[in-house]
């Protein structure tokens, strides 16, 4: 097959060049966006008097038939084409004749791929947001069920202070809320249409870039043609957003992995979302979480690939930029796959409430509350801190909890201790009194849940 640029060359391209140069095996996924862009472009060309109405109608009919044939698998992608753009254009020309040859008037593959990529990324951002909002809703549902499921909160992986499982779930929900806002910011920044930028310097034809931007659902055209064809900031930014999201999923996965171990036994995964061992019959492995933890590095790698590819490129388009697609597509696919599996896995896990509550009774996680008790009796906090430090040291040697000390033992460390100290040190009291904004008290966590649910509703209403 003759190349569309063959007129300049005296030799046919080497087969190895074709194989190395082609992007069709991966950019073929943008066929719908390529057809969408061509429909808008031809519509504008006809309105501006650049092509005839008859040619436009033939182009539209041919493009829609190609779309139908691709989606019904009656038309398959041929490896002999360089990219999705030439596949669509030459297939169209073979079907409708000269009208198909007029489609590329006043545009270049440089602005064509730029608009395809933006249309594709906009669609994928919305799909990722839907999956993430669904998982956030699952977290809210389970947080409501665990408003009074007491557990230790950790720092340095050491038991620190009492919280609830609902409070822990809302921490991740807030992380994902920020992820949604980052994705929305990326969407807003990239919502400009590069069609009409041409190869780099627009065109001498009287095109209407505002019209094509509106037809394609962009808020406006890009303002500089050089920037329009060479900009891949949105690819980098999306990979950055997805890397942060995967980091959050990886942190969550790490905790689930730990908490499913017998050493913690806070969670037990459903059999449908666990795997076994080929040699050890007792094993029940959290492979989903381990894979998510591992795949986070894969997404981070996509971000680094894009930054490395772009950092030394002069304006405007360079073939290096073909490498944006595989990295970006893989990051998108990986994130969607992870969100799609972690939601049902989390939704079906069993919470071992007694185990969590029992863990919360040990490790002196009410030591800060004990110090606060003395502060409320009039002792300066730093003095109270030292008193309780000595008390914990004593209890550790005696292998007892602070609550197990007699009042006489407590008074030996400071006379401000009274009988009501035991009520103050009760696990439930420690949590209920933490009703400060953002705290773990059931009432406050319920408020946090409502904030996240309102956010989810707001995002969903924006889509309708």
C-alpha cells in the first residue's frame, strides 16, 4: 500500500520501519474520538464553504458506517496502516471516493491526534470518577455500620489513641475526595480544543475553530497553535493524579493486608475475593490488595515515562510524542481495573469487631486521656505528661492496664486522681469525648459521612 506521503520519496518504506513506526496497535482504541473529530471538522468545512454539502453528507454517512462496522467487528484494524487517523481516512476514501480525500483539508494529523487524545482523556476521567465515587459510597455505607466499632489508632504502627473503624474509613474517603477534585481540575484545564491548529501554524483556509470546539464539547479552542499541537501537560497531570490515587489505594491495601493477618485479625476477606496456596492448604491470601500495591509502581512509572519523554522536546510536534499513548493508556486501564475490584472486595469483607475492641483495651492507648484528666484537675499538661509516663512505665512492669490500677496506686503517682478517673479512662468515654471537628466520636464521624455523601451527590448531579 502506498503511503499518503509517498510522493516525496523514491523508495518504499522498509518493512521494519513500518513495524517500528506504526501506532495503530494501541491508538486504535481512539477510533470513536477520531470519527467524532472528523464529523465536526467536515461539518465546519461545509459551513465555511470549503467543501460542498454533498461531500460533507457523503463523509458523514461514510464515517458513521465505519463506526458501526468497527463496533460490530465487521471492520478490523489492518497492521498495514500507520495510525488510526490514516486507517479511518483511507477506509473512508475507499468507500466514498474523492469526497473522502477532501476530509483532511485544513487540518494535520498533529491537531487531529491532539483532539483525539483530549476527547479520549475527558471520557476516561469521567469513567474513573464514577468508579471512585462508587467506592467512596461503599466506604460511607460501612462507616455508618461501624460508628461505634472501637479500635486502636496507630502512629509508627504502634497503638496510639482510640478511634473507631468508621473514623478510619472516612480518612480514606477524604483522600479519595481530593483525588476527585484533582481529576476535575485536570479536566477543566484541558477542556480546550486543538482542532484547527494544523501542523503547527493553523491554516490559510477560513476555518471556524469556535464552531468545532463547540461541536466537540470543549469550552473553547486553545489559544496558541504551537502550544495546541505540542501540549501534553494534561497527560502528565492525569498520570500524576492517577499516581496519587494509586498511592492512596496502595496505603489502604497495605493496611488491609496487615489487618487480615492472624497477628491483627481485624478483617477477613470473603472467599470470592481471596486466593489460596498450591502447597499450604490453610492459606487465605489477600492477593487483590497485594496486586494493587504492586500496580501502583506501574502507574508511577507511566508518570516518569511521560516526564522523561517530554522534558527535552522542542516545539512543536515530535514523533517522541507517540510514546504518550501507551504510558497513559496503561495507567488509565490499571487504575480502572484496581477500582473495579477493590470496591466489591471491601464491600464483602468481615469486620472482627471484638478483636478490634480487645486490641483497643491494650497498649495504653488511653494514656493521653489519663494525662488530660489530670490537666482538667488543674495540673499543667507537660507535668501531667511526665506523671503518666511514669505510670505507664509502672504498669508495663506490672503487666497491667492503667484501668486495672487501684485508686491508691494511681494516687501514689499524683494526688489529683479521684474515683471518677475510671469513667474518664473507659474506652467508650475516650472516643465519645473526642467530638471535636474531624474527630472519631460517632456523632462527628456521622457528620463526616454526610459531608462525603453530599459531595458524591453533587458530583453525580453535575453529570446529569
